[in-house]
C-alpha cells in the first residue's frame, strides 16, 4: 500500500510539473522587420531572442511560466503600426517590447492603452512616447538629452560653429532630434541650418552641397539606416570634409562599413560600446556565430549593436516586472513596472514618474577606417 501511495504521489508531482511547464506568458515584440528601419529592428529583436534563449522561463506568484515571444512587424510605418499593435493585443500578451522608432511606437500606443497592456520602449527616444500616459515605459535615454550631448560635443570638442541638420520630412524622431540639437547648439553660440527631405529620397547630393555652401563644420543627420548609409556614401563621393554626426539610429555595422568605404568621419551617440561587458559580448557573439539566421539579421557579422544590448536589457526588465507582478494579467504587470530596478548590460534601469528611464550619460563613438570597427570616443553627460 505504501508503494501505491508513493507511486501516486510521484505521478501527481509529475502531472503538476507538466501543468506548470505548460503555463505560458506571452511578451509581444512590436518591432520593424521590414521597411526603412527593418535592419535596426532586427538587431533590436536579436537582443530579446538571445535573452529568451538564456532565460526562457519566469516565476510569477510561485508558478513557473514559459516565456513566449510573439512577433508583429510594424513595417517601420505609422500606417502599418496599428495593425501590428492589434495583432499583439489579440495574441493575449502580458506586455509589449518596442519599438525601434518613435513614430511607430506612438502610432501603436493607443491600442495598447485601450487593451490595458503596458509597453516598454527599447530605443524609441522621442518624449511623446511616454507623454500623457501611464502604460508606456522605456529603457533608453530621450532625444532632448541625446540632442544636447551631440550639440555640446560638436561645439566644445569639434570646435564647430555652423551645423547643418537634415531629417526626413514628417518623421517625429528626425525632426525632434534636429530641434533639440538646434536649441542646444544655438544656446552655445553656434549657427544651425535645418533642412528636410521627402520620404523615399535616394539622392542627397544637393543637401550635401548646401551644407558645404553654408560653410558647415558638422552635418547632423539623425535618420534611419536606409537613408544614413546613402548619405555617408554620397558624402564620400563628393569628398566632403565635415564630419557626419548621428544619433543612435546610425549605430550599426552597416553605417560603419559605409563610413570606412567612403572615408567619411562618422561620430554617433549611443547606448552601449562593445567591450563594456566582456561576458555579454562573448556570449552574444558566440550565439550569433552559431545561428546563421541571427548572424544574417545582424548584418552578416558579429559586431554588437547597442540596440541589441537594449533589446536584451528590455527583456530582463520585463521579466523583473513579471516576477514582481501578482499575475500575468497586463494590469498587474503595468502596476509592477513602476517599481522595477534592474542592473542591465547598458547600466542601471529604473523609471521616473513619466515611465522614462533615469539616464545621465551617452556613449560617443567613431568608425576606425583601418578596422571598420567602432572606436570609443567618450562617455558624455549633458553638462560636459
């Protein structure tokens, strides 16, 4: 009889374990896998996928759940973002990660709000993403900070007195960053010439010519990869002598390759510099090289993009919120997010009263023409 009860207990425990293993919590991945920002979106997703491979489960209320990533391609477009957001809502996600790109984040935001689903922005830096709501958070710094850091560096370190700023017409991210750069640069005593180009443009020679005509000391273009690589290549073709300044969207092996080939000085602000966490770098590179699709989505090599690091940190920030939550219910997760504190690869993550990460510095780096890699320039604060 004792053997019978022991066997029954063992079967019960196995059944309970199987039941627990079947429990799934879904995290929505609201990112561009296509369109102008597709390359950056894929790299951001890589960080989430790597983190999910390392930590595929989370304990919520004493129960272990398998973490399932649910993907929706927002197509880098404000027209497509609402459909992608609705897909994630219909999938029953507990929270959302993304997006690469502020405009699509803003376009999808209301659908998450209506469903009571919290979202964690990864590298969407426009202040409007979190403004006036209680469901959108973010782990990155904001554009007013980033624009000011770049303006300070251009004026104080590069000695620039005239800056040319170019952005895509109607793009909230581009136009917003150009504005913040202009305000900070002019406050220092510099002169700024601003311009915009239409969506789908591929010929930037006239803009580069204008920048030279105005005697610009720097050319600031916080644009998507689809445009920035063309601008860099065409700047090299024209023999431009001014350095090109870029925001976090230009932190990519694609722009590094373009700058090396064009022999154009490129300086970008970003969230992470390779070498900051040797343990993460080693593991991420090994994973990339073991997975052909992941390597392809990273641009064909194992250079670490800061957006991948931010995707990784965003995933673990989400796990921290799930662990602290009373249940996988989105409303409980939203409540838990406000008190999350997580020491990530990119630094300490905690949220202020608007749901924005408390960040006080950015990394500046430049392309090494010999190696084609990024070289660290400085860790910059606004007051510096």
